[in-house]
C-alpha cells in the first residue's frame, strides 16, 4: 500500500520474496504533471502512481522489460505531449475503450506479464487538503493548502491532512485483497500524500484491522523536504495514530542506522506501542558504487527483512 517511488521499491522487494501473489493498492490523489493533466481533462483516476506500480511488477523477460521501459518513457519537446508518460496515456486510452480504470489496469498487466495486480485504493480521483502552520508571521496561524503537489512542497509544517471528498468508499477489490493477504505493507513514501491517505478511507482501515495478515509499516529513511521537513521518526508514527486512531499494526520496520541512540529508540518504541506495534531494526539502505549509504531502500535488503518478519510471525525459522 502506498504510491510513487516508495511503493515501487516495495513492489520490487515483494517480487524478490517470490510470493504466490502480489497486489498493489495505490493512492489516487496526484494532481501534478502528466497525471494531473489527464485527471483534469478526462475526469479519470490519476494514472501516474498506478503506472509506476505496473512497471515495478512487469515480467523480467525481454518483453516485460520492454513494456516496463515503455510505460515509464516520457515524451520530450514542447508540444501537447511534452511531459506525458506513455503508460499514463495508455491507461487513459484503455479506460476510454474498456469503460473503466480497473479493466485498463488489468489489460496493461497482461501486456507486461505482471507479477501481480494493481488496484486503486478508491475508484474515484481524490484531493488532499492539509492544515499547514508557518505560512504567516504568526506560527500559530493554520492555513488550508489543497492539492497533493502543494502539500508535498509546502514551506510550512503540515499538521493534518484530509481527503476531498471525505470518507470516500474504498475500492472493493482492494478491501478483499487486504483481508485475504498474508502480509500487508504500508510505506515507505511521501507520508502525507502517499501513505496517510490510505488511512483516511474507513473501508481500508476496517480491512486492515480485520485481516489476519502480518501488518508492517516501513518507515521512511529520513524526513522529506516540504511536507515532513524536520519530522522525527517518532513524529511520523504519531501522525499515523493521529489520522487513524483505530488502526492497529504489528511491526514497524526501521533502518538501523536511522535511529542510532538508545534514547531515540525508546521514544520510537513508545510511539509504536500506541498502534499496538513493535519496532524492528534492520539494515535497509542502498549503497552507491563507492560503498556510501544513500537515502533509498535496497529492495533485496527490504525483501530479506520482510520475509524474516513473516516467517517469525508464523512461527518458522530463518531457514524455513
């Protein structure tokens, strides 16, 4: 569950874990770039995050790799097509031909030899609105900021976000997938625009609390410029509790180098307890060609960590 580059990395990790099936449940509130243009012009669910999930799940063979590259290709130039991703246009065109977005997504999955299915979290385009402090001389003044791009890039401090329309209906197939899952992940990704929006849909939260799956939050490696600038890891967790007080999670997966001190870890563990969760620390960062750790999850390390958590929860050993 998520969106953008964070979900892409998690889906690659899921593939490395070789599960029986994978389902991506994707946010649908993007209003920028190619996706924003298509949702405004055609009234469709913004396709960008859905396209990225399809690319992440594409087959490893030559045909699947070609399709994944094609989906992600963006037109250059200065004309009407400039900036549009081929996959966004393909999803939009198939939606018009087949009559609905899910049929279009499933058809693209056929073309790519997908390792799984991609579902929107909701079958209608949504907007994000945030209460933001720090936009005035008086830091106590809270102002609304509307739109995913505006929220993600605000110079102020986000206090809370909501969806428009509020309490939208969850995608039925997404609810079924969550309830039937063995392992559910939420995050990493843009906290207020890709992660928390799932928790603002009552049907999604109900499904998360009803499922017998192991539920794992993958915490971001660092705060992001804009929406979570200056946020501690502890505050990221508090934001989940604030937006979905009824939510219960099993594990919160944290990169071991992100929280180096015992004091910081104790604060984080107390915050996790509010969600019914325990913290698990693992080495999750990618290393560049010079052996330097960078702020990007390594899919192979993430796959190993998630597989280990699942086996432990099911009573198996690391070699099972």
